[in-house]
């Protein structure tokens, strides 16, 4: 019997949130799913396959999210505000996404993982480019700075902000580990 992908994602997210991304292995996931390792290895051949499932779900969530965010009746400024407010809440609901996209070692793993990370970045950059170009064409954004530069600066600023949120989560995780080791 194949384990449902939603259950895999839920348990994998729990491992990331409670123990960190380095503890996300097929062996540990099998334990959380109450399966023997070999049962899960039939579906997931290697640890990177779990990460890829999570990244593909994030990509899918981003596609749905961006479709739901586009609103041609909004001014570009408001569209940006709405976008980042909704993104912030998406990351609050699924903070393990932050661990995935900010993990520095992830890009050195499987090529399919690198490609997924690139697609996510391109998706965000393309969406921002649309909003910025709309703002420039409507003369709401009065700047000579290239759109690509602006999009990258906005992404970098949001990345820094969300990285701080992730650090906060890491501190809480460390405090849980300390408390557990003392008990």
C-alpha cells in the first residue's frame, strides 16, 4: 500500500520543524509514518526524493497563490502589499517552506532540487516584473532603475525579512532541544 503524498508531506514537514532539515531522511520519515524503511524505499529511493516532493508542493502552492493574487483592478503598490502580506501568511502557515528555500546546502544536492528552486525563484521574479512594469507604464513607479534590478532588490529584502523569521524558528527549535535534553 502506497503512503499518501499528503501524509508524507505532513510528516516530513514535522521532522523539519521539530528536528531540522538534516534529520529529514527516508529512515526517519518511515519511523514517523510507522512503516518499515523498505516499505518507504519502494516510493522514495533516496532522501532527496522527500525534499523534491516538498519543493514540488511548494511550487504548486506558489502557482495557485500567484493566480489568486493577481488583481488588475489594484494599483501596483497595493498589488505588491497584498502579495507580500499573503506570502508572509503562507510562510507562517507552512514555515518548513522557509527551511527549504533558505537551506544553503540544498542547491548542492540533486539536480531536480536545484531546478525546482530555480523555477520557484523565476516564478517570483516574473510576477514582480509584471507588477513593476505595470507600475512604470501607469507612471506610478517613477524610476529609471531597471525592472530586473528592482525585482531582485524586492526579493532580497523579503528574503532578509523572512530569514529573520526563520532564525526565530531555529531559536525556538534549539530551546525545545535544550528543554528535552534536561527532562
